[in-house]
């Protein structure tokens, strides 16, 4: 089983980039019921490129620094660990590697106090930066990242608030721990190719960020997706409305909206194989791709399709989240109410 959103954590993972389109055929917005409230939402299916700030400087590696006095490793020596997030230096809030480096260089080798988030704990670590003789700058001996980038699919956009939900599952870092974000940007992308899925290996969409077309902000990342606000009205297509209530979902025929070429979503046939409503792991449905056109293009469910909305009998019931590695035509999906409640 493989999660289907693809995100970049430093240089070690391959990039999959995509985004939302301005319109698509057979689009609808749907009244979706969350708890006792019914919400009007636009159907998604648009692939979106996300650049998400990590809310600090995340340590992804520890390294040595070559100085005029020999090799030093301040971070390792003073107890920093991979996965730590540096949020403040000498009481100054930082959100980027550039801000960290600026403070270290202005401090000219004086001792600094770092505020660290480690798991669910907040700790402080004091250390002394050293001067790298090759760059003539002060360093603490860490490899770090300050954002994550990648693609997923927009599931829905609320008509009244323009709040969106996407992806349908969490994003994990290199240490396999779920990540949080402070804020981020949502871009249009263009799907330019597909690596087809085969048994034992998940396929993936390939695409390009359209960096001049930011249409929203992302402000929440949790175990059931990425959430935020759409700021551009021109990506919304107001057509018919229908009631969505996943309690009425049943095994049998359904369809999804997904973008596997260009920027416009298309409608593809699927089958609901099994229902386990409000599963504790958000694996509420087992679904199977039955659309011959989609199978010919992708081989089934591929990375980048995560968040593709599922419609059954005119009602939005969920979103694709995972692919089965032993059978790329099958995968899991999350219940729509779970996403709407976020």
C-alpha cells in the first residue's frame, strides 16, 4: 500500500508537480453533509502544486564543519537530533534556513540558544557556531530544510467560504514522522506525463508547477489531508448542486474526477468494493479502477491522484488516498465527512 501524494523533502526524493485548472467538463458543486450541517462545495479533481513552509528549520542530517582549527561538529556534540525543528535563535523567531544563517553570521561565533521542537516536546539547546574555512561563514553542522513541495489533488472547495480540502492523508518526512506546516502556497500545475503503475511498484504523475499562478494558501496539514483557502474565483465552476451523504454509499459503480493530463480533470469509472465507514485509519473504502481509458493511461491508481473525489449516484462520498502495491487498480479512500470536519 502506498500513499498517493508526492512531496519533496530536500534533494533525495523525486519531484512530482501538478495543479488546479480553471474549469472542467461535467463539473458540479455538491452539498456535503458534515455532522448535522450541510455544506455546498465544488467538486475538485484538479491536481495542485503545494509549497508548504515547515514553521521552522527542520534538521534532516548532522554533519561536520571544517575549520582552521580542524573538524568540529557543534550540533552533534550538543545533542541536536535528526527531526528536530529549530523555531527560535536567541529568542528571534525563524522560518527559513536563510534567517538561521543570517543570525549565526551576525553573531560572529558567539554562543547561541536554540529553541527546538522535538516530537511533542519544546526544548532549548545552547551551542557555539564555528567558522567554515571553505565558505568563511558560521555554521552549526546541520543539513536542513524549511519547506516541502509536491503535488496532490484538490478534493472539494466550499462554495461559501472557499475553504478547500486535498490529498486525504498525512505527509511524512524522511524520518517517517508526520509533518506540520505554518503556511504555504497552492499553485496551478500542468501534468506532462505518467509513469504507469505495475504490480509491486506504484506509478506516478509527472508535471510542472505554474509558478506564476498561485491561487490559494494552505494553512493546515493533518492525518486526513491539506487544507486552506482558495483565493481565485476563476478556478470555480458553478453548475448543478446535489446532496452528498456518505451514509448512503454502497458497494457498486461510482466515478472519480482526476487530472492525468494537462490541467483539466476528467471523469473516470470506478467500483466501490468494500465499505468500512469511519475506519480509525481513514481507510473507509476499498475501490477499484474500472475505466479502460484511465487504466490505459496510468495502469490504475498512481501517486499524485491522492485526493481525487469519489462520486456515487450524484453524491460526493470520499476521496482516493492509497494504492495497493500488489494491485495498482485497487486502493483505499477516505470518507468525505472526515475531511469536511477538518
